[in-house]
């Protein structure tokens, strides 16, 4: 049985969404955020203290952009992954990693200085710089996207990776940086049954 340690609407949502898209059985452990500070003993399970943590037999994974690809290939074949023989393979890998490394990263720094730091340590000017950095990166990503999806002219795990970054922006007050085109892209992803099931699962 696959087990996913998750915090509501956090990066681990990528893994949850992927599990629901694949229809795989799993056990979901929903933790308060941040678990390393609020869940006693969590560091014994995951020394990083972060989420997600996916356990699948002897495999333990903590990277939210890698887990969807692992699931699609480990439990595939699935059209949710792009094969090395397909023309969209490079774009698939690029967007799979871009969702986290390029698009989510500046948002987390923005949140650190705007929300998570104690009031006396908050730095609105730094938070704004990272918000604008995210906006610039999202505009560049928009130019690289396919007409409907990130790669291979179909919904893949790369769309889960990028889609979560947009979901985060819309939920933390950065919607000004989400263009109408990218909002339409996200709405298309969020209309999927797998997304709806993932949203419901984290609230159960």
C-alpha cells in the first residue's frame, strides 16, 4: 500500500493529485503545517521534516515534482508520462521540474517573508521582489507551453507540476501575476475529475 504524508494545499498536493489521476489505492496521512514543527516524531519518519513523503514499499520519496513521474512510470504504462521515444519528452521533463524549481520556489520565499515569519521579521520589500520574480517566470513559462497542455498535446504529470504552482499563486494573493491565458489553463486542469477527487480527499 502506498502511503502519502500530506499537508492541505501544500506541495504534496501534486502527489495526491497524481494518485487520484492514476486511480491507485493509497493511505493518506494529513498533517498540520509545518509537520517538522507540529508533529512529534515526524523527523524520525522523514529526516527532512518536509512534505510530501511518499512511502511505497522500500521506496521513500520527498520531491513533489518527482513523485508524479515515479507513480506514472512505476505503475504504468500511462499516458500521464511521456516516453523517451515521443517528440514531447524533453518538454515533459522540463515542465515537470519547472513547476517546482522555477515557479513554486520564489512563491515559498515570498510566503516566508510575507506570512510565515514572525511579524517583527517580515520583510514586505523582499516578499514583493520574489512575487514579481514569480510573475516574470510564469510569463516566460506561458510562452513555452503548448496550446492546451505543457507537453505532448495531452494532460500529463508535467501539468500537475505546473498546475500546482498556479494553484498556489491563486491561493496566496499572487493572482495578479496569473494572466488570463494561464488562468484558463489552470481552470482546464482543475476541471478534471482527478483534481476534484484530490481536493475532496484532503478534506475527508
